[in-house]
C-alpha cells in the first residue's frame, strides 16, 4: 500500500472517529466515507429525502448508541439490514441498494428504565428560552452546542441525575451533582456549565417528572422497581420476525395505538413478555378498540390469527387486575394516561398519516433539525400537558401558531407552512 493510500485511510479513520462523537449519522455516496454526504438525526427517511441519492449509499458513520436500518425499497419496504457501528463499505448485496432509512437511538440502558428518561435544559430560568432534551450520556462543550456556558434551569424526567462541570468543556475537573430539577441555578452554576454527564440515579427516585423536591428518601411509589408490581425490567419486546429476530421495539406498561408502533404496526411476529406483564393485542385495529387477544408468556412465533395482524396493543401489569385499589395500580407510571412517556408526533399528511417523527421538548430552528421535512406539517399528536408553537420561517421567524391539543388537520392557513417548531412540556 502506498503512503498516499495509508494517509488517506488514516484521515478517513480520524474523520469518522470525530464525527461519531456527534448525534448525527453520516451517509456517504462512496466507500471509505467519501463522496457526497448527508447528516441524519433520529427519524425516518424516504427516498426523496436522501440527498445522497436513491440507491447511492456505500458507507456510513454511526455514533455510539445509535443504529441505522436500511431498506431495499422506498417507504421502508423490501429486505432490510440494521447497522450499529461504522461501515466503510457496504457489501455487494447492499452497496448502492438503499432506498429508505430509519435512524434510531439504541435503548441500551442497563438499569432497564428505558427511553422515557431525559433532562430538558434551558438557557433561561423557569424553563424558558432555548431548550434541548438530553438522555443519559457524556456531553462535552462542543456537544452541548448552544447550551455550553448557557444553562440556567433544567427539568429531570425519569430516574436520572446530572453531574455538571464548571468552566470545563471536557467533563473533567470540579463538578457538582443534581438529582432534582432546578428552576433557576444559583450564581455558582448559572451560565458556567461547560460540560456534563447524565446518568441513572440508583439511590431511589423522588424527582420523577418535574419533581423539584430535593428531599430524596429513596422511596417513590410512582416509578418502576418499588415492589408494586412494576419490576426494574418490566418491558415487553415485540419483533418483526419469528424467534425474536428482525426489527424490535421495547414497550413499558401503557397503551400503544398504531401510530406509536411505527414500522411494527401490522408487522409483529414474536413477542417477549416478562412474568409480571400481559399484552392485550388488537387484530386489524389501530386504536385499541374491539375484541382483543391476551398474551401472557413469551411467544416465539405468533399464530396465523395474530401474525402480522396486530395494529395496536396494551401492555399492563398482571397485578392491576382492573382494581383501582390494588397496590400494583400506578396511575403515574410512564405510558398511562398522564403521558409521561409520550412525545409530540408530527405527520406530513392529515389524520396522522404519512411520514412522521416524534419530538421531545426542545426548540428546533429548522424542521430538518427536528428530523422532519420543511413546510410539510399537516397534522400532529400533542399529548396532554404539552404545548407546541410552529413558525412560518426558520429561526422562529414570521407568524406563529400555538397548539395545545392534537389536530387531525392544520387547515389551509397552516397546512404545509411550518419551517421551525418549539415543543414545551408545561406539566
């Protein structure tokens, strides 16, 4: 190998290593991370959204904790393959063969609490100003972006704590740890946090969504793992293929209409059920209505009655039994009607159809930043307690429209008009 080839390979390796620190997947038109490229955040992308071109993908850079599923045909059809690490050149079966792509965060939380744990940081006190939602992980100054030395308040959702580093962008040196939400940081910390680490709080949890009470007694009657019927690992997992293979989705106790199942709607072939949960599955219904079948144990391959026919489902504890006085009944558990685990979901078509993406609280200067197409919003699902403001121009410019409940259609005045969006969680 020539010196030039070695040098080029080294540069490619360094570039991929650095880009892997970001929260974006990078697609490349050619092998060895070269040629035309495109950055993708978490979301679903059809052929028309791939700027590298249809059937033109040859290599991809994937940050730690993310995974990419590529599909042979548009609209997530045909054969598929999932990647969770950098790939310098796709094999002959897949090189220049991808027509649609799904980018996801891998749910690798060892504590089993799942993806409903995040912290919303704000650059102003009282949960105002620019905001961004961050999950468990280490965030250097560059990864904090506009939040670097610009954090004044934050709200903790779930069983997390945050370790903040003052006047340091590399998560080293002097630090302080918070395990409760802060409405306004003191002068010691306000606008002085250069990096931070978010991790699970194993010492009990009394800061479940938005709780500002700093007296942690290690006792939380509203969160998994308290002995009330929701164990620390109480998740059902559904799979697109038999024998627990293919694309998968892990679900906490809660109600999941078709739109929440995403690509697995009418595409479930096997299911894993822990001993303390049951699944009620609805055949040919996306709205958990009508007759249902109950699954109480692991099923490696569903019968023909259910296979690829489940449009919605409900996961619930065996210990509830429909009795509101049962100690196992937890009205504040994520996934129940208080929407602790829900997000705002955007759709390109009316009646919650078409391309979609789900958003945590935050301010998104462009629709691309939100993983959505510019000027394509037609309907949206807004859980109770959430507030959405859409703007006709990027960077929150032009006219704005505030939405506090789900809309099947934005109407002629706002249909396909949004270019930036802000999502707030008011309770």
